[in-house]
């Protein structure tokens, strides 16, 4: 959909995770590069705040100097460690 094809803001809102956050109950781990040019970190921050506001367990991790993908070795290790701990917490054996 393009701006000249109806009300783009309505279309974007319909597709927005924020619109549906009140029904989100799944614990959520957000990990985001601060220099992401594809998905602005502000969008992840808004979603994180909204999740917390509705009582959903959520954690937000910011990686400095990282873009859309996590590349620095110590950030990759942290990303993997956090992911494993998250899954172990919510999907115990």
C-alpha cells in the first residue's frame, strides 16, 4: 500500500504490534542494535514499554554500535547466553 492508495496510517496501524499488545501475554525478550537503520530502536522501546504496561514479562537489551544484525563477538556471546537463559526460564526441562 502506498500513500496515494487510501489512508496509509490506518493500514500501518492495523499491522502494528502496538495495536494488539493488550492481548500479548507471551514473555518477550527484545534484543536490538542501537544503530539499526532497518527497524528503529524506538519501535522496540515503544513495544517493550507497552508490554510492561499490560503486565507482560518483557526484557529489552540494547547493543551499542550494532545495526540490524549483531556482529561484535562479545555482543554475539551475550545474545546467545541471554537467549539460552530465556528459553531455560520459560521452557524448563
